[in-house]
């Protein structure tokens, strides 16, 4: 599938660039509302690209979630996911383990 990986990576890098242009604090300290805006706009941009965009938007959402944390997913989107609580708990634990490992 053409662009299955390149488009999401581009979307992630573009989101990172956009954040760097307006960043006044580390991404970990951003308010949830700013993370949610960044997350939603990047995923919607990927969907607006057309074609077979669902897999690209899904991969981009996973990358953004790993980068920004689970609180970046807009609440309205969370409510539509029946397993959201489990996903958020597992992601939070994974990010805590990653941060602990990076300090060693």
C-alpha cells in the first residue's frame, strides 16, 4: 500500500514541527486541550488526504498517542471507544515504564 507508512510519519513530524513553532513548554507539560487539538488536527489532516486513508490515520493516531500520551485523544473520541479505559491504563503504564527506563 503506497504511503501507508510515509504519510503517518510525515503527519507526526508535521505535528511535532507545528508544536515546536508555538511551543513555550515541553510537550509533557502541555495542557490536555492543546494536546487534543494537535492530535485531532493531525488525524483529520491525514483523513482529508483521501484515498485509503483509514489505515494511515489509525497509524498516525497510534504514533501521536505514544508521543503525546492518552490524554491527547479528544474526550468525544474516547467516548466512542468501548475499550478506552483499558487502552488509557495500558498506555499510561507503558509511558511510565519508558520514562523510568530512560532515566537509568
